[in-house]
């Protein structure tokens, strides 16, 4: 499973809704989580592995070395979002530099809402709602951008 790089067309195409969550979708989610655990990223969207589906996975477990370099680094629990929709957000935004596995070594200043509410389904089809703020809200917005056909280059 290779990471798709810009300017691949799939990165700029709106992803299709998942209409049936079955074993093939659960297997894809499992593969995405495995891939995420082997790369230096905190999120992975299906288009980044060549799949035109509204699926993203998030999670991060810092190594001891990373925590030594940055004691404020916190783990992000694994999260599977199928058909995510941001249904509410704060008025406040923050602009921070972001990187992207599909864009290369560039970092781009991207405005994101400080707080969001996202509705989604998990890998078993259960509907969920999550309130997120700060870094987690930023990650979710970044991954939802991928599902909408946008990379961080959109903000240049």
C-alpha cells in the first residue's frame, strides 16, 4: 500500500460515500490503520491510498524519542471515520503550518476552526458524533479536506 502523491487526480476528486459497511470495508480500515502505524503521520484518508471512498483513520502513538524531544506530545487514540461530516464549528479559527504525506516536504499555513462537531460511522456502521478541539479538530478537518478533493496546497 503506497501513499498517493500529488498531482494524482484522485487527490483532487470528491470521494464517494460508503453505502455498505461490510467485511471489505472493515478490511480496508484495518489495512489503513496498519499503514498509519508505519508512517510519520497522524491521519490517513482513503484517497491517499488510491481509494475513492469517504474513509479516514486517525491515530498517533509517540515513541519515547519523540516524547524526549517534545514532552508535550500526547498520543491520539485510534479513530475510524466513515462518511464524516462536520456539522458544526466555532467561529474562532487558528492558522498553523501543516504537512501532508501526499504533498511532500512542504508545510503550508492552513486556517482551521478551533472546535468542530463531526458526525460519522465507525467500521461497524454505528452512527457517532464527536466534539473535537485543538489539534484533534485540526487533524479531522485536514482528513475531511482529503475526502472533499483538497490537499493543503489548496490553501497556498
